[in-house]
């Protein structure tokens, strides 16, 4: 039913694009200013737009990023979240199959070979992760958003997020956004059977505004048994009750069918990367998910100094997931949030207080069956899982001097995980059944303080520093209630300094950090493909450098620009803009290692264990570079090469015995985007057809034939065109 509704929804979004193709005149782009008057769009109170979001995040004494989604949507196929996050230092995002991506920020979730851990995902401020903490990328459509907010580490206080890697918030446009048009449509095609159509419509009608976007995609996939298709719709309707009150309703729906090729041995990955794991093919591994999400957000501007934001959400999610067992999970998540912001002077000094409360609860009807060649067999488990999460937080910034702010904050987290083993209840009727009862409950309560310093050196240059604590509660995959050895919460202290800023032809974003972690949650590859055993590591350290910069390395190659003397005379005898060669670089240095009394077996299970203190934590490269050199002409034409470079292989096991492979991927693109109605691009990826490993699962001690490696995609070419009326 959801599939039918979604396909109809995507079709309805596409229809206005073609209906207005001949009749509508192009809208004149408007600057993102909060201006009232004829012809101007007053920005939304509930979703204030790109510039306001940048100003808001600049108040954070830590590493945060705002990504303008137009920079990648109109110039690339936007296949996965990697395309959105590619040039964000500190973020390691590697595609696996379909929409699935292995994501790590500052070493979060390094060992996760399925699902996402260590980063909280949000869609318009509403959690994408389930209530127990798991996240997935199948529900994310990179082509649907206006901007992406990235909060690294403990800098996600505004969401009450407690994950080691922080939070990512994907924000859709509203009808009041300057990019919203009566109709917009596009199509992308490319290698390995990739096809995606996308369309949107938005506008303002009196006090109301709307925005709806939908997409449909299909791909055969680079590897065998990696084909999939997806349909997604996102919509919101806002209403201005007064100049100071606005409410907005959100709807998101998706249906995804995706085959899973699985991990293979290192030799197989590098010699025959298209080959799927034979077990995945025989058992027809898939991940199929239908999701429906409703939410409301209302903003009250009580005065020039004080505003309140409140909202609620419900999410229904059905997962059908044949892997080592046939998983049939039905999730129902719900919750709410409230946040107050107060800005006023205290004793002649500027002060800003933000305080809030988040509730995120959920139930999961979790049933596992025998996987019989991709079909559902006999039942293996049946559980009712309940998650409760409450977080309260407050952060205050006091400007002791006009340009220096002292930031203090505190967060309280309460989390409870309960499970009723209904399968055990059924077994009680059979005296010969000796299965253990896996029912149980566990709760966690933790405080996390934060202190920081923010220095506005000049209007476009900041320096910052902070010390903060984070606590991450385990999920159901990390708890066995029948066992005495329950996973413990992961706790970390983070120390961070950095600077960010911009000049006319140069931008930079630099952060240095150190995380000292106790009981880091590590998912070690299990005997069944698609499973893992979660353990608490003793003590670990994550530290590194994040460096991002952009620079105009050459200006006026062919177009020399304005002669100042002519301008002074009022003579526009020269073009207003120059062409330029722009260099964009994101460099990440990772130094992650064991720092406690962690031991691994020297060989088989009967051999004595040896200390691995000082060993590298597996799962992430020591150096990761993403760079692009792009020629930009004032007409809108652009072209240039890019590279993704991992100069050193990284380990895949705690014992540091087996590694991936170093690689460099060369790409290039050419296109046209003048900011007007039409944009088009052609992009080539991995042009040298390098055989490499894009992702790896983690284990305690790997063997040469351990199936831990996900091959990267071979040479590919994509092209797309978009038009808005």
C-alpha cells in the first residue's frame, strides 16, 4: 500500500513540472534576507534558511559545518550521503551497496558492519535513528534537501545528541525559501543501470507556504546481487498564525528494496570486485524498508529577546531483512522536543541562553525466522523491545568582552532498554525446550558537562576551544538480557581547539581534537554474515586533525574583470566577474589506538592472550584526502579534476595483522550552472578503474581468508540535467 501511495506521490510532484513548462516565467532569485514587502518572501520562523543557519552554528565553540545542498545537487548525481559530506574534514563516508554507507565521524562506529552507530541522524530536526540508537541511510534522499548541518563530536548539544561522532541534520526547503519554485525537475543517468528522476514544487499563498519533493531511482549496481530501487517523498506545509508564531507540518515517506552483495575476502575484493558473497546470493540477502514519518514544529517569538520552539513526531517503520536469519521488524517511534532561546544583556554584557528537553521513545515488534533461500521459514525469536530516552540540556554563552564568549553547558541523559521474550513464553508450553529467557531491562543515567571559549577575532574569523563529555547508551544489538555481561555505556571526554573563517579568495576550517574513551562499543564480525558480537573495549584514544580550505589559486585567466577606474566613471566597459581556478581540499588525520588493558588471543581460542595496548584501532585510514581543482567561468561553465586519496592501508582487526589497500581515485566533471533555471553536468568517477576496498568489517584477529572487505565501485560515468520554472 505504501509503495503504491509513494509512486503516486512522486508522479504528482513531477506533474506540475511539465504542466508549467511552457506557461510559467522563470522566477527571479531573491536574496536570503528577512524582508517584508511586495514581492519578497519573509523567511520561515521554523526553518529560517541557509544564512541564518550559518550564523546560528557560528555560535558553537567547536567543529560544525553547514553544507549548501545546491552545491552538490546541481553538479553531481548525489548517489549517497557521501556526495553531500565528501568535502567535510573529519567525516569518513564510504559507500557499500545501494544507499548504504559506512559513516564515521572522529572514529565513531568504526567497527559497524551493518546499520549506523555513533552518529545521530535527523531530518528537519526529527530523529532518523530508531529509539535505541540504530541508524540507516536508506531513508535519506541526498537530492531532497536545502542544506545539511554537521555537528562533530560533542557539539550537537542543541539536539541533546549524545553520540561519539555527533549529529547530522538534513533540512528540506520550505515554500518561503528563495530556491523554491512552482516546479523543478531533473533526471540523472549513469553506469551500472543508474536512473533517478526527481521533482519538487513550492510556493507561498498568503500566510501559508508549502514544499514537496519526490524522487524515484533504480540501479543494477556495480557488484552482483546489488540491484535496488527506491521511491521517496518529503513535504511540509507552514502557516503564519501571526508575525511571531509559525507552525509547520512535515511528512516523509519512503519505500526501498535493496539486495546485499556482502563482504568478501581481501583477494576476492581486489581480483574480482564485482563478485558477491556466495552466501548472500544463496540466501538472497536483502534489506527492504517502508517508512512513514509525521512531525510538527511550532516557533513562538515571545519578544525580541526570547523565542520558544516545540514539536512532536511519530514514525512507523517496517523492515523486512533476510540475512543470516529472516528479520521482520516493525518499529513505532514517537517523541517531542522543546527549546527556549533567550538573548539579552547581563550587567552590560551580551548573554545567550539555550535550554531544551528531548523525548524519544519507541517499540519494536522484533521477529526472527529461519532464512530459507530468501524465504521466511520457522520462527527463531519473538521479542517486544521498548526504548525510553530523555535528555535535558542547557548552554549559556556569556560575552565577558565584546568579542570573547565563555560557553558553559550541561546535559542529562536517561535511557532505558526493556525486552520481553515472547518466544520464551511460547517455549514454556514445551517442557523439552531449554531456551533461556532473554527478557530483561536496563537503564542508564548520566550527566555530561561542557565548557568552551569562542573568540570572534573579526567579522569573518573565529577561534574556539572546548572540553566536553559524552555518553552513548548501547542499543538492542549490544545487549543480551540473558547474559550477565551486558554492554556498558560508552563514555568519552573530548578536548578540542580550532579556527574557521573566510576572506575574499580563501576559506578555512581547522580543528584539533583528542577523545579519551572508556568502554568504547566495538562490533566484532560474527560467524554469521550480517551479524557481530559487541564488546566494551577498556580504554581507547581518538585524536586527529581536521583541515578544510578553499582558495582561488588563479583569477582572471580569460576574463579579466572590472577596471576600477572605469567603474568610478560609471563606465561598465568590463565584465563584472572574473573567471577563477578554485581549489577545494578536505584533509583528515586519524590517530586512533588502544590505551588500556585490552588483550586478544595470539592464535586459536586455546592460546594465551596478549596485550594490544598501543595497537591501532581498526577501521579507518590514518590519512584521508579529498581534493578538487575546478575552473569556474562567470557564464556558469565549470570543469576540473578531483581525487580521493588514502595513502596508507588501514587494519581490519584489533591484533593489527590484516590490512586493506592504499588507493587513489581520479575523477573529473564538466557542467553548467549559472544559478538560473537550467543546470547540467557530466561526471566521471574512478577513471583509472582502480580496484580498491571502500569499507571493511572489524574483528578481533583476522585471517587471510576472512570475508571482511567491501570492494569499491569501478569506473563510472554519470550525467544529469535539472530545470526549474
